[in-house]
């Protein structure tokens, strides 16, 4: 067991022994803090690969989307481009390169990155060499003003609370500790508050064993973004894996070296995430902003022109390069890959007359009663 992981394991065990089981949200938060502090988890050598690492086309489509929104807004000046959780800086670099084809837009854009990991900030600075950027620990620290917010696989890493239906009613699902086995385990604790109103009314009578998830951290951030758009103008584009409507089910998962792993083993050494509840995010954001979507990532990328871009890239490519381009395209848009499970949602000010590209009415497969495992 690596020293950093051993330290966190022992600290969590002692905390649980002293205070009792901790919430799933607290467990996720502590594990994530250690994980991103000590590791570069992205790419083939890491634990998982995100869309920007698969192909430059992903960032190019987002860059073109931002240009289109900017034009619809009447070419405003002083645009803050904000990326939440910028990973290795690949997406930001691809966006900035793409928008450089529109000098009028590029000249009014400043880059702002919300990243808490010093290690990843260094990696991002290398990827963005020659591009001036500011780094912040939270979105609230980004200076006021019109902003375009991009969040790709950001919300999935935010902590969730889980509630489990037992014979005695709903209880909070928590993480406990078995001293004999020196291992963590799931347990439940009685609620000291009324859960009514936190979930759809029909879920209250769900059968025993059902699990419901909610992410107050996610709801707080989406509300903060929508309030900023209301005050200052701009737009937000959120891309992540999840479900279009609230559902029941345990979506907590851990990934290590591109394979699923036990969530409770090796905290701080594995990426722990949960599916994003886009339906609830949309409900909260809709109080202050206009919401488009969610639609599937495949639908969005195809609608904004990724297939034409793939054909263009393949014109002067070698046979192997063309195969790689088409393979990347399939990974991004195919239903059996990232195309269906990943969703896209956009926010714009209610007062603006903006029709964000990629969200034409087409429907999206939504799971309401039970969350899909794919």
C-alpha cells in the first residue's frame, strides 16, 4: 500500500472509529482530495481517458459552439472563458486554438481555470504555454463579468449523498469500518431530518433496497453559474455522463488503470465518481437561466458538425491516420461508446434570444424509475 494511501486509510479508519460511519459524500470528498493531489489520472498512463484526450475534434466543436453563441450575443467584449476542472489543459488548449480562427472573438477572450490541484495546474500550464490564464480554487473566485463556462466531466466527480430504503424507511447510506478485516464497508444510519422534498414524491414509496442519490455540491455550483449568467450574461456548456431525469440506483463507481475497481478499496488511489443527475441540475438552473437539453453527446456533436470535421481531417491523412480519426469519432458519438451515456446541457440568460446549436428537439433516452448501468 503506497504511503499516501496508507495515511488516508488510517485517518479514515480512526475517524470512523471515533465518530461513527461517515456519509458517502464525505468519503468521496476526502478520497478525491488525496487522489487529485498526488496523481495525474488522465490519459493512457493514468486511470481514465476523457473526450479531449481522445481527439482534438471534441475541443474544436466546443470552440466553434462558443463562437456561434458569441455571434448570436452581438459580439460582446471582455468575455471570460471559464473551464471547471480542466484536466491536463487539453480541452482549453484546443478551444483556444480553434477560436483563434476568429480573431475578433479571440481578441476579447481571457482564460480562467478552476482547478484545486497544484500538480494539475502545472500540467495545464505546460499545455497552455504561450496562453495567458488565471487559476482559481472555485468558480466564486472568478472575477465578475460576462463568462462562457465549460464543464467537461466535472460534475461527476463532485460528492453525492446516498439514501437507502430499508424495512424501516429511508436511511442515509454511509461508509463504516470493520476493524477485524481492516476494511471499509457500506452501512446505513437513521436520518435526523425529513427527506421529503429531496426526491421525487413517487420515489418515497420505492421498495426496500432502493438507493437514491443527490449532490448538494453540484446543485450549489449549477445555481452559482446560472445566477452569474443572470447578472452578467454569457453561456455555460456542461458535458458529462449521467441520466436525463432523476432516477433510483447506485451509480457510485471507481476506476483504476482504465478498469472498474472497488469503491471502498484504496481510497485516494482510485477515481471515484457518480452519474450526473441532469434533470435536477436543469431544474435548479432553470430558476435563473434558460436551459437547453440535456441531449446525448452523440446528438450534440453530430449536430454541431463533428462528422464534417472528421472528413476534413481525413482528406490529407494517411490510411492509418484516417482509421484513427474514424475510431475517435466512433468513441465520441456512437451509442455503445460515449455517445448515449454522456449528456450535454447548455445554459443562457433568460433575457437573451439565443438558440444554442446542437439542441434541436430530438428527444433523449431518459431513465426515470431506474438508472441505466451502461
